[in-house]
């Protein structure tokens, strides 16, 4: 058999396998399409039952009216709670509370605006830590961890000018702990000078507000950081450090305050050069970040959560709403008394906040990143430093390479070998802290 023959056979075999995989993928996602449509109707009915008129429309288009289904509503909700009976105690408590709320509303009660009950939806967790933000009244502000680092060996800071401010922004499904528990400890060892570090929980994550009526756009994030950090602390000069989704927000913030920003450090930024029309870019971002694929399982989960609103809401209902039970189970299984912050942060969101952050900030934000970079490129006040692991499966290294290619004067790219999306920081926290210090120090020299 000739080599050409062999190669031809091999190609045909390969083609058949790919075709088979392709059709399985197709069938699975077709099924999910169907499932999502069914769940859409389902959630509509149940939402109406618990919350009166459906207040948060979904994105499935007009699915017709669900009026006159009161009796079916009841049976639906029973099956719903039947499923949750596995987690008996909490499930029952949650049900009782919702039922009470529903009755109150029927009785014409005010729905107790300041009670935390009214703010979380029936499918979201109402535990103390999840709704703590509602108790501070309606002046919503982000949860900010402020850390002062004053190195003893340096000369005393002379007034406010010697203080360097740094704002840290985390990525999707994370919180300020992403920085405070990792890099902060290493920074304090060697920093020279007086630093004030602000690690924020972004809108919709961690201990920050998760308003049910916010659309979680890039503008919302910038506004909240303005309101929670920049205005109250009267910052007129700061460094920015951001990871993943936070990078999009950091660039928007930097473009808003090009004269305040002293340095921008981005770790694994999801960057997609804008096409001529904006919608294309966000769709491309969605395809690149959460393309429809069955393998590996994590990627499959990501695509399901990003493409299927109602299937995703089911997952949130199971995991986020019952995070305390899951945490307890996990602790028992692993014989630990404390969980790591990454495990805890994974469920600290509502479906509404995660869904909209994914679409409006990550995918929608991609359409304006070029604009923000152009502003920074023009102002020529800062450089954008990128740190990206070459094994990153969440945000491909190509993103950073493309940004570097498009803005060669502005961007400085540092590729870390054998590091993925998370380990680029976690497995080299000390080195990362050192990188940051170098970046901050060099920006100081520049401005002199
Ligand atoms: C509701 O808020 C008001 C002030 O805004 C406060 O006086 C009252 O105690 C709160 N009620 C409850 C049940 O928390
Ligand atoms: C959000 O929660 C508030 C407080 O209960 C409620 O009045 C409002 O209707 C809710 N908005 C949506 C869109 O669900
Ligand atoms: C960035 O700025 C430089 C000059 O500062 C300019 O030559 C270049 O065209 C700009 N790049 C983009 C993509 O706007």
C-alpha cells in the first residue's frame, strides 16, 4: 500500500470520526435547546406563582401567556420541591418562608422593602451572608477590602502624596479573596513605601450587592467602583490590577480616568478586536470563551451555562441557592473544617447576576475594549502590562497576543510558561507580587 493510499484512508477515517462527534454534539445541543424552551415555560409559571407578575422577563422571546394555569402551577411547584427534598431541612425552610412572603403579598402587605426577604428571588439563596448587602439600606455599595501596607524600613510618608493606591479587580465567579488570600501576603513582605490596596467584590459577586434589576453592564461596574472606591476615598491616582473579566472593567476604568491611572496590569484579559459592527464581536467572544462543545466536561458546563438561560438557572437553583448544604457535604466528604475561598466564591452569585455579567460585561464589554485601549494609547500616560499563562484554557493566549499586535506601543506582554488561567497567579503568588512591585516602581520612576 502506498503512503498516499494510507494517508487517504486515514483522512477518511478521521473524517468519519469527526462527523460522528459532530453529530453527537449536534444532537446533545438540540436536546438542550428543547429543554431550555420547556424550562422557560416552567420558570415563567413558577415565577408567577411566587412573585406575582413575572418581573424579570427572560430572553427567549414571547412565549405566550401562562394565565389560567393556577392549578397546574401548584402541581409544578410540588414536583419542584419534591426534587429538593433530598436537602430536606433547608428546602423546607425556604419553602415556608417563600410561602409566607407570597401570602403577605396577597394580603396587600408592603412586601417589606427593607426586609431581606423581598430582595432575593425565590430561586436565590436568602441566607445571611447572601443577602447581607440588603441590610445596609438602599445606598448600595460594593464590598471593598482596604489594606494598608506601610513598610517600616522606609522613610515615613510625607502626607498623602507618598501613598500609592492600587485597585484590584477579580474575575468571573470570584471575589476580593482572589487577591487578598494570595498576592497580598507576599506583597507585605517586600514592598517599599506606603501602599493602600483596595480589593473589591465586583457587582453581583461575593459579598457585594446583587440587585435584581441591574443589567450588570460594563457601565454599571464602573459606576459602582466610582461610587464605592474612587469617590469615597477621593482617589486621584491609582494603579489597576485585574484578572480575566476584571480586565475589561479595568480598561473601562482606565479609559475614564486616563490621567489618574499610574499603571494597568492585566492577567489573562479576554480581548477580541472589534469587528465593524458591535454585535459580531460579542457573539465571537461568546463563541471563543464558551463555544458549544461536549469535551472536556468543564467546557461543556461552561457552554451550557452561557447558552441556556433556563438550564443555567436550574444549576444555580441547585447549587447557589443551596450552597450551605453543598458546603457542608463537601466538608464532610473531604474532612475539612474550612473550605477554600475558591470553592466558596463559586456559588456566591444569583443566576441573574452571573448570567448578565457573562453576557453584558464579558461578551458585551468586548465590543468597547478597543475604544478604551485607543484612549489609553492616545493619552500615552500608561502602559498596559499583560501577564498570561500559555496553558490557559479559559481565555486563550491568542487574546493577549492580538492585543499586543494591535497596540504594540501600549501593550507589554509577559507570557508565563506552564501556567493556566488560575495558576498564573496562585502557583506563583510570590513571583507575581514581585512583578507587581516592579511595575509599580517603574511607573513611579516614569512620573518623576
Ligand atoms: C426597616 O427599615 C427601617 C429604616 O429604614 C428600620 O427602622 C426598621 O427597623 C426596619 N425593619 C426591619 C424589620 O428590619
Ligand atoms: C426586585 O426586588 C424588589 C424588592 O422586593 C422588587 O420590588 C422588584 O420588583 C424586584 N425587581 C425585579 C425586576 O424583580
Ligand atoms: C497608538 O499610538 C501611536 C502613537 O502614540 C500611533 O502611532 C498608533 O497608530 C496608535 N495605535 C492605534 C491602534 O491606534
